[in-house]
C-alpha cells in the first residue's frame, strides 16, 4: 500500500521521437520548470493516455477452480472470519494490475468460504455486489432481515447500501464467488461503508426455501402493488437455477424448431434483470448466463469494458486476445477491455455454461459503450 | 510509463492487527500459495479499499495562473505544435497521483497555448472535452467544420468523437484551459482516438463572430426543428460570457429585491446545460459558474467526486479540506472527493467569480452521487 | 352514426345566472354574431367544461355474466364471424355515453365468442388490446405467427399494430373478454387498421401449450439476449393463471407471517408488466389482478381515469359512487373517473378475485394522474 | 348541453351489407336483447370506430382575425369579466364537433379580451394553457405572484395547476389568443379547478419588463442552480419575440450561406421548449413558430393529431385537406388529424410567419405518433 501522505514528484525526460520536441538545454529547463510546478505536457503522454483504441493494462488470465477451492479451504481452516476482516474472501489479482486485488480495472472477483456454523458479520457499503454459486449449498445471505438461500446455479444480486450478512446453516463448508465494483468505486473515490449489528436477530437466521423478495418479485411479469418502485437496483434477491436453466433450454429448443431465440447457432444467453425496470440488476455490473451447445461456438467479439467469466458446467475452449485455454467447471478468467473473445463447447460435453459479469452498465450510462464482432459490424451504442 | 508487458507479482505480508489473523507459519504458507496463484485476501486490504467514506489519493492543491502562463509561454517559444504531440497542452499533475497528468482521479486540466498563426491539427477522440477562456482572444476552434470564436469568459464544450482543430488568427499568443475526462477514460479503458485531415479546408478557417451551432441552438428555449436530437451531449458549442454574466447578475438582483434566486445569500450560480435535454453538457463532466458577491461566502459542502476550479475574476479565500488559499484571477485548484469546500469573496473585491468543473454526472448516472452541507443536511441523491 | 359531412351549428342562449351577463338585446345580438362565426364564449360553458373535479358522463353500471354469456351464445348461433365484421365481439355500452359501445370514455370492453372450428380473421390495428379468460379454453390467438393458448385465468396483452387472429381448436364454444383503447383512439383520432392474409399459414394454426413469446420472455427476471428491446409494449404474450395465483397467495402468506406484502389487510394485488421495462403492458391500458380474502375489504379510493372490472372468482360486494352490487364470477362493472370505489369479499367466500383494467397509463404519461383514499391522503402523482 | 343524469338507450338496427349478418327475426330478437342489456356488437360499428386511418370529425375551418377582434371588442363593451365567468374568452367551435367550443377534438383556442384597467380573477386548473400575442400590449399575466408582460409576438406557456390572473395596465383594450387542452381533459375526464384569492396582492400587480421566471431561466443553456427541476412543464413563463425572430432569421441566413438549418428550402421553424428538459413546454401541447420566406412553400405533410394555426405576419396560401385559403395577419385555422397540410408565402410578402400549436405530445408520450410527407417517407415515431 502506498503512503498516501507523501506528495509524488513529477519526473520528465526530454527524448527524441515522433511528435516530440528535440531535446536541448532550453527544453530541459522548461521540463524542470514543469516539474517544479507539478505540470506534465500532453505531448510526452499522449501515446499512453489517448490510444487509438482501448489497450488494457489488465491481462487475460485464468484461475483454476480446484486451486481456488483448495486455498480457500486452507484459509477456512486457519483464518477466522469476523468483525474487522469482515469476510473470508480471496480476490483474483490480475497480473497486469500491480499486485492489487483487482480482477479488472473496475471489477472485483473473489471466492468466499464459510465453515459450518460460521457467520460473516453484518455490514453495508455503497459498492454493488452479487454472489454466484457454482457448487454447494447451506449458506443463507440475510439482506435487510430477509434470509436468502444459496444453492448451485443461483445468482444473488446485492445492491449497494443494503445491510447483509451470511451464515452457514449446514454441516459442510461452502464456497461461492463474490463480484463487486470495488475497483471502480476505489478509483473514482465514491465509496461508503458501515458496520452493522454485532448480532443479527435470531428471527433473521431462518433458512427458508424462498426469500420474501422472491415471493414478492419472483413471478414473471407480475409487479406486487404494495411494493415501492426500485429504479436503481433489483428488488429480487435471488435468481434460481431452475429458471435460468429452463430459459436457456427454451432458446435452444426454439432454435431446433426453426425459430429465432439464440444469439447465434447453438449459443443461448440470458441477462439477469431488475424486474421493476427490465434493466441490469445493478447500476455498475451486468450479469449473464450463456449456454453453448455441444460443438458450437460464439461469434468472436470485442467490446469496451471488461468481463469476468466462471465456467458453470461443461467444458470447452475459450480464446481471449492471444490467449487460449481449455476450461472446465469453476474455472474463472478475465476478458480485458476490447480484447477479442470467443468460446467453444467441447464435442464431448453436452454444453458449456458460462456465467459472465461485466462493467458494461457504466459505459452504457455514459454513452461510451461500443462493441464489434470480428467478422465485422461495429456499433457505437447509445443508451435508449 | 510502466512496462505493460511484465506481469506484476502479488506480495503479501502477515502482520498482527485488528481483524487480521495472527501471523504463524501456516498463514505464511497460505500467503505464499495466494501469491503463487495471484490471489489477495480481502482482510488485508479492506481498510484501504472500503473506507467509511471517500478518502481521496488526490490532494488539495493550487496552481498560480502567472506561473502557468509563464511556462506555457516558454513552451510556445520552444516547443512546436503539430501532428504527433497534437496540442501544446500542459496538464496539472496532482501531487497525490504519482506524477501522472491527472488533476484528479477522473479529470484532466491543462493550459493550452497557441502562437499567432499556429494551427493545432485536426483529430477526434471519445474523451469529452471543453475549453474555458480566462483571458485573451484570437483563437477559433473548428468543430466538424464549424469555426467557434474563443473570447474571455466563453465556455466551449466539445463532446467526444467530434473532429476538431484550433487556429490562432490573431497577432498575439493565446492561452486557455482544457478540461477532459482523460483519467476516467484511461482508468476504465474505454477510449478511442483518430487523426483527422492533414489540412483543414480553407472554408473552415473562417473567423465568424457566432458559430453555426450558436445560430441554431443559442436562443433561449427555442429548438431548431431541422436539427436532430442530441441526447448525449450538447449541440451548442459556445456559451458566451455576456449571457453567463447576465444570468448571474439577474440572480443577485432578484435576491436584492427579496425574491428567491441565489444558492445562499450572496452566492449565485448557473450550470452550463445541453439545451436539447436540460442536462449536463457532457456525459461525464459538469460545468458551472459561481459568483460570490463582495464579502459573502458559500455554504461549506462536501460531495462525492472531484472538482477543478479556476478563478475567473475577483479575489477571495478558498478552503479545501485542511488547506486555505488566497486566490485571484486565473488561479486553479483541486477539490478532491468528499473534501469540504467553501469560498469567500474579499471585501475589497466586487465579486469572486469561480468557474468549476466536476465529474458529478458519472456518479449521478450510476446512482452514486451523495453530498452534504457541513452544517448538516445529507442527501443520497438519485437521478430522476 | 352521425353524418360527418354536415357542419353542426352553434346555438347560444342568453340566460341569467351567476357569472353570466344579463340578457339584453345587445347580448342577444352578440350571441347571434358568435353563432354566425362559429364561436362559443367560455362563460356559458365553464361549469360543464372546467368542473372542480372530474364529473364523469359515464355511469357506474354492472353487467351480469350469465346474461352476457347467454347473448353471446345466441350470437354464436346466428351471426357468422368473418372478414368485414372481423370479430364476434359484443361491447358494453355505458348508459351515460349516448348508446355508443364505450364502457368508459376511453375504454372498450366486450365479450368475444368463437364456435368450435371457427377462425376470426387476421388483421392489425394501432388500438391496444388484451384478452382475459374468466372460464373456458380451446382458443389460440395467433400473434405475428405465434399461437398463444387461452385458458381460464390467463391474461393476453396485444400491443397495437401486431397481426393477430383467433381459432377455436376445441369442440365447444369459448368466450372471453376483450379490452381495448378504442374509445380513446376514436376520440383523439389516432387510429390505423389493416386487413391481414385471407388464410393464416397452417404452421401458425398449431396448439402449443406455451407460445414462443413465453419461452423467450416468461422467465422471472431473465431477458433473452437475442431479442430486441420492447420499450413501448410487452413482448410477453401470455401471463398464466398459475403464476398470478401464486403471486397473490404469496402476498397473503407473507402478511400472515407478519411481513409487508399486501396493499392493506387482506388485500393482495399484482400488476401485469412488460418484463423488458417493468412498466404497464400497454401504453394506454393498465391491468391488474386483486385478491380480497374472506371478509376483508379494500380501502375506499378515487382516482383520475376510469376502470372496468371483471369478477374472476368468489363473491362479494362492490361500491361505486352511490351504487352498490353483490357480484359473482364473470360479472363486469365500470368505475368512472373520480368515483369512489371499494370492494368487500363475502364471509362465505374464500376470496374475491377481481381483474381490473384502467386508462391510468395515459394520465401518468401526461403527468395528470391523481388519486386519493377517502380516509385521506391525496397525491398528485408524477411519472418517475 | 346534454342532461347527464338520464341514461342513454342503445338502438340497433339490422341492415344488410358487407360484413353484416343478414337481417332476420332471430337477429332482430338478438338485437333487442343487446339493447336491453346495454350491449353493442362490434360488427355494426367497426367501420366508424376502426377506420384504416384517422378520419376526423373535425373539419378544416378558417376564422378571420378582423371578425374575431370585432366580436371580442363588442363583448368587451357589454360582457363584464369577473368571478364565475372567469375570463372574457371566446372559443373557436369547429363545425364538425357538434357546436361545442372545441377547435379540434383535443384543443381549445379562444380570443381573450381585456379592457383598460380590468382584471381577470385568479384561479388555477389542471388544464394546460398558453397565451400568444398577435398584436397589442399592456396586459400582464400574474403566475404564482410573478407578473409577466405580454407584447406582440410573445408566447406565454402556463402549465396546469398554477395560480394565474390577468390585468390590463394600459389605456387601451388588449386581445390575445389562449390555447388549452380543455377538450382533451373534458373527454378523458381528468380535470380539476380551484378559485383563487378575491384580490391579488398589490405587490403582484407590478408591470416589470422581465418576469422573475425569465431572469432565472431565460438565458440560453444556463440553468439556475437554486431552482428545482421542472420535468413536466416549463419554468420559463415567456418566450420573447426578439429571440424567436432572431432564431428564425438565423436559420434562413444559414441556408443562404449554404449550410443546413431550415426544414426545407425557405422554411425555418423553431419549437418552444422547456429549458430544463429540452422537451415540449407543456405535457399535452406542442407550440412552434414557422417562417416561410417570400414565394417559398412547406413540404405537404400529414400527421396524427390536430393543430391550430394563427398567422402572425405576412400573407400566403394554406391548404388543409381539400380546402385552400388566402390568409393574413391574425387569421386562425384548424388542421384536423391526418389532413394533408401545406403553406406558401405570397410573392408579395417578405415572409409568412405561422404560429402553430398541436396535441402531438399526447401521441408521442403514448407511442402513437405517426407522420408522413405526401411525397413519401412515412414514419411510425417512438418517443426517445
């Protein structure tokens, strides 16, 4: 961690090159003047600051689930969870981002681990978060007093500034992944945090099958009239695998019957949305589930903004920029901004299911989103 | 500039402390495992990453206009302007931001300088920009073929991805300030850049008093029916001082007559807005002009997001966090995120006019804006 | 039907009264001058045109389902369905609206009836429509080639300008209700209509259990990525009773467990919404299902705009303005603008389920919505 | 006026015709059954209710300004203005609309007349209104205590539910036109009305050159920070002729210099907009000023919704459907929904300036707007 209190100096060096003034004593003197006044000329920086297209500091990288799980399990054994550290969460540190716990310049991705009977204490923060469960069960996340079950395939969004805690009501440890916009909040310096109650009411430690939020908001196209609008983030706290799976299967079945429904042949996809607006579940994070059927591929695509993927089921090959990996259940990888991405399902697998989250809503909200498929059609998208 | 190709290692150290696991060999082994797999636990980072409120890396800092102008003039004499370096722009480097040309974590602020007869070559970029003229005249900015005059007090917004160049048609050098969202685009890796024509058509090198954009869009409350909507950024390319000055004077006159109109006693303010939407001129940058009358002060306030100010006229005292400066025409200073800010006009001055730009639209678009006055009322604002 | 080609004269009569000029020869002469020039003074009309609050021409009225069904069945026997007449639909004519087929000044409500093997021909119109099925089954509505099953309790919205036809694939007749904004379109003169194909492709005459629209859009909170946005009207063509029933039951169960969820004690309600926006299914028509449990009542309420209700299940008492009726399955009634309304479930019934449609979205879109509960709190609502 | 309390019977007659069932005794019996139950079948009504495109009941019609002024002046002499009648306003009664004071099915247009020293009493209503001044001066409209001057060419919007009165501070009578959405509010039964104070405070009877609203909101692109947002209607209470005239002249000058700016050759146009949103000044009424230069014409066009025009200056020929008139200053005419419209400036006139108001915002808000130019391009417009 850097010492925040020491001012950092400006260092300038006159070097010959295209677009650069020829080094000479007057230029050196000018640069010393700039340094003294904390000034930096554009002409020495423009190549890095204003590239022709995004050139991410983040690198494509893959983390293997078995190693993540092994280390998280070891942490479960020797690192207690409680107030102060708050969560037994272990974050992916992109090799291009200076050893910081940033999966991408905007996104945090971590494996969280809770031992039987453990509680992760209540707090709230303006950072937006979600949980996704690749395997296991037994933990409930309590959001503003509403316990939400976590099981394989479930997606639990968690909008900023809601009180939440976790408790493991089972006899086995449980792991899941957390996604947040911590790096974005950190870089833009816009975050708030508060500790919650030391002890959550026992009435909130229940283990119901369905949360109250699901009973109110989990019915397709039906808005509960008693509930206020929820424009900025979803009021639905769990998206169950049974629904997601059926939606993906329906798309592939429609394709098989000759109807529109898939993104491209063999590629089905859904976005998790706020039922009160139809928009992304969180203001800063987009979340989707993709299913690529046996032997099929996605269209190669690049877009502004970064993504993190986790393989939910099946096996296949993914290409990110110049990198290519064989992947299987639980593996996580990063697609940096503007890096071309495609995925293919193995011919030996029924399908390749990929959970994806990205920072696209940030760019759409600011009219800065752009994407292109490599075979061609580019779009400079505006928000509707 | 860092070498982008070398992966950065993770370095973890077990240290005793509140919320930290006790150092021991098992923990050390675990940390070595984390390092090998590029993982970082939350518990060692949470204090820095998730503070109770924004704690900016940026520092309050003041740049004196006479020094900026002196160094820019020296650059005018020895550094040519042309393709490659693109602009003779010299950026404020906040002392807390590692020597990079970032006034704040999201905003770029620079003095630009053009010698008589010089041209700054045509280009375009997705970064949003504006010019503000504290003194001088003689330069026209040509935007998509429309030459826009620049004179003292004028504000010229420049939405991303529009072709633009500058030419000095006068016999004296001219300086002005540029504001852009370069750091934000850089950190979120969302920027595109293109070089334009080597030579702008002579028909575009005119020096009209009013630009075509002003003749179409510069009439209060009147939309030209022939023009398309312009939802994401303003179609009006110049906001003239005569209008801004009159609007501020009207507010103080209304106050003097006993009517509402000012922000607080003696403090008038206008925001530059897109006439086709009434919203900010640019998706990522808010721009305002404030007038504090003789002896009056603003209410002390803190808000999420950072600002850069330039004194347009008058003299006074500004307080930013723990810092306090006497300021006069042209001086520029930075207000970091959540740092308390207030300003007072000298009793010897008619008024203190402050031009301000900030990154507030980013936070409003993402429902993350929050502000408070120090005497009390806090708001967690949502975008309507 | 009026003869559209004959101009209608203005007729004015000078009468004494508050706010009226005293009758005298000069006034009479003035009024003759007004008549000759097709002019009408405000002062003779203001009481009718600008009342203190809405005073509807429409009257509260009840239509009994058994009579509707009987007459529709008789029509089924003697009136053929086909091109020209287009639909065997029989509309409610509010007794206050001049014998026109207008349930309210803005809404059309009709019973439609289709004999076994019959087809209602394909057409499209800009008027927005829906079907609601109080009992029966066997008909499919084909929307742009997508056959949609109609069964008891199902709600089928039908946005304007989509091709549609109906066919009865069963061995018994079937009845349902149609709701449209025909009167609103008629009064504002904004409607278009087109005949479709003489014969729908046999591939479109299928009888699938689920429509393609449901397979794409009928999963809670999940947006199919292959589908375009649908901002103005819902892409989901059927809302099934199983979902609606469960949502209402969940609200009452939450209430029973001590949690928020109902509108008022014993009163559950859901609104049918566009899953791509969370807003009303149609730009001009709001649709809801209300469940009042045994012995419970709704809060008495009045609001701008008119509603039509149909009893879906159970029995109870409804009060509309000065009128009061005992109602049971299928009965339909009208609540005029600003008429106080409440409903109570019989103590002998499990619940009273009321399907409701109204013109509220028109007023919300134009910032003219207002509602109040009789015990008090008034709101002048603005659209978010 | 109809007696609102007597229910109106349904009258049905079996007649032979395309799409109609053959008359026979069973059909007659069925129709008697329908009548008894207040039911009307679609098949007898569909031609009138669901035409292929809008067929307006309203007729194209022209009112001459000299006659309007003459009759209004006569009313000024013999009809007092005061509480009860409220306004000396005389409305255009479209010959197709049953002698009611409706210029079109949705719009009210009237000439209002105030004698020297007279006051029109304070009231408020939810109907949206505006004033437009074709000639004269001397009256101030006081809106929520803010006196607004009315002079030739000025446009004064008046959003619903604001208190307002008028007073003539001059020594001559003054006339102007009022536009409101009275018919729309009446037909949709959504209106509220309240009487105001018997006597407006003398401090509100001032005659300032500029209103407070203009001093706050009348500066191009500048939003006063002290003022709340005003999303549903404009906070600017006067649009002055000097600005409107200059905006139109600028467009024609741009055209003359070879630049884009006009609608079509010689046809300049501006829309009056809410400076806080860029949208229409009122939720239900669009207002525009058009200038056709000497000898030029507009493109023939038809659109959903109705318009009322007043000639502000110059002379020319206007075509509405099958009608054609020579028009000059002050003349008013109606363009019904979907009626083709074009206008041409006389070769003897400098220009033809047309003030126009229409109900387009209603249709845009409801996604029902559609327009086409007769030479071709049709659009089914959606609101952005």
